[in-house]
């Protein structure tokens, strides 16, 4: 009996032990190396707003997006990103970083594309502070206390396309070499709300068009310079978004007093004495090219001196170097020119040539604005010839009708009736008009003397009638020549004249009644 009790006891203990192990297997385990209080979800590591004073020692290698924002970080240890081989985005905004130091990002991932250092206390950027970020595309540095940038602070950021330096304390910026940046990829350069007073206008004008469209200079104490005014005004007229979107915030300082700021585009009286000729040679106008679909096109990078290296930027913002574009439709030749064998609609837009070399005073650009149109269809020769032949036939028919089918000669006096035949026209009753009644009252028959020097003898006589509204002086009537009348048959002539007309004409000649 005791043996059975012992066996049952052992079985119960074994069941309890197995049940405990099974329940533990269903409990969630924390990810490997996930820092305390941080949230680790798949490839995301969120340590924002935890009041951290230092970077966590252990970081999971699977993290691709690391958020350390809204903490109290004051320094970053060198090589701290070595375990994060998959990192693509790093958020360090809203901390207390005053300096970066050399080697902070040396071991960063080759796939790191975004770095957010905004809203910190950075005061300067050294030459090697950003080493190791060769694949970076977006860099946020706004809302710091940056007052100095090394001339080569961004020289390793060859693929950077967006740089935000707004809301700092910068008093100058080198637009000539962009502090080591390559202009081929850069699309946005935000320098707004700084203390920039010196702006070399020729260097601004030499920037490529796509960078001008993303160059933000508003809310700076810019000088009220005539050349700068005409340059910004031209950008505004061209519709560059960086100027047109913030037109009211572009101000200049007329005097060395903060209260003397005026708006560039609102107070034109300040610049009314500026000559437009000062800004004519600043920007090289883009060449306008019109080409039809299917045609070939070749663009040359025209520079003031031979260039050592030439690159192109397509309308789709693709950097074009030899041998050409990714889809093979655009080729970059050995001499630096760009060739398109068959132009297509997607080739329309602005092509920008970027030229660098020791003989060039600065990096030069050349722009081509290419317009692509479909060819107009050629007119059908058969349709044109048929239309011409038909027009000639119709015209010839009308001419023949006019020549061989004239109206009835005896119906010339039927002005308002349709002449169908001659004898009918003569039988139509003539309704005397007031003009004819007036003419009949003063009609006379005058013969032309044969010996008159200015008239020839004729057997035909003329009927004269009185013109309306023109009665002669001294009771005489004004006579005018009427239509032909045959005097061989004078019996058809019936003249009726008034007393005044009869007396006035009796002395002039024979009156036939």
C-alpha cells in the first residue's frame, strides 16, 4: 500500500514539473540584446523619450531604424555603431549634443541613408566629424547653434541629396564648393533663418538649375544689392519653388541696423535705381531645343576651358556618367557630350552638364531645355490633287455657263423680274416709278447737229430726263442722258411737260407731242 502511494506521489510531482516547463515555453522572451525600457519590434529599435544620458551599451544587430531622440545624450562614443550592420536610419534629434568628434560614425553601416541631428546644441562641424557616412542621402542639422562649418565638412558625403541647415547661426556659406559637397546629387540646401550677410552673387548664379530650385535663403539679413535683387527676381519669375514659395520672407538689410530690413519683392522702390544690365551676365541662359520623337540628339557641354570631368543630370534627376543611363537610351561619350539615338517623350526636360577641372575657375554648368514633340502627319497627296481638280472643274463649268448661256438680250430692262423669254419680258407691264414720272414730265428730244465740231452725226436720238432733286437755274431743267431710243419709230414717244418746263424748253429746240 505504501508502495502505491509513493508511486502516485512521484507521478504527480512529474506531471507538475512537466506542466511548469510547458507553461514557460509559452511565455514571450525578450529579444536578444534589447536595451532596458526600449521597444524592439522586428528591425525597429525605439528608445525615444527615456531620459537616457548615454547610448545603451548593447544594441541588437537586427536594428535597421534606431530612434534615440528626446533624450539627454551629451556625447557619442567612437565606434558605437559597429554592431548595427543593417542600420538605415538614425534619429538623434532633441538631445544635448554639443560636438560630434572624430570617428563617431566611422563604423556606420554602408546602408545608412538618413541621419537626424536636429534640435541639439552643436556649435561647429569639423572636417572629420561626418566620416563614415558615404552613403548618406538626407542630413538634418536644423535648429542647432552652428556658427562655423569647416571648408571640407561634407567632403565625404558624395551621395547627399538633402541638407537642412536652417535655424542656425551661420554668417556665411561657401557656395563655390559647398564645403566639399558634390552638386551632382544635391537637390535641397536649406540655409534659411541664419545670419548670412555675405552672398557671392556669381557663385549663386553658377549653381545648377535643380539646386537653385531647392536653395532656401529666406529669413536672412541679406544685403540690398542690385545684382542679388535682379538674380532673386529672375528666380521668382522662373517659378523656382525655393523663392516663389517664400517670397514674402526674403528680406534685405538696407543699413547695418536690424530695423532697416525690407522685403525684396514688396518694396521695389529701394531697387528702382538698379540697372538691369548688372544682372545680364550673371546667369547663362539655358538653350531651348525642339526635337521630334524618333530623331537623334547630341548635347555638348560648352565650358570656358577644357574640363577634366564631365557629368550630366537628366530631367529625372539621374546622374549620367560614361557609359550612360541605366536603361541605355542615353549615352555619355568620351568627349563628355551626351547622345540620344532615338528621342522619346520621357527625354523632355532640362539636361544639366556639370564640368570640373583645374583650368576652370569654378565648377561650371550648362543647361539644355529639351522639348519633345510628335511629328506632324504629312498631307495625303491624292486628297490634295483631287480637291484641286474638283475646284478647277467647278470653276470651268461656271465660266462656260457665263459665256454660252447669257441672259435674254431683250430683257435688259427687267430689273426686278426673272427673264424666262424675250417676248414675255416685253409684255410685262411697266409700273412707272416716281423717278420715271418726273423724267417723263421734262423729256425733250434734241438732235445733234451734223456740223457740230464736238459731236458726230448720228441717226439715233436720245431721250433726256430730269434728274431728281436738281432743277435748273432760271426755270431751266437739268438734263441727263437716258437709255437709247430709236427715232425711226417716234410714234411711241409721248412727252408730257408742265407749263414751266414747256416754256423753258420751247426756245431751246423742238418739242415733240
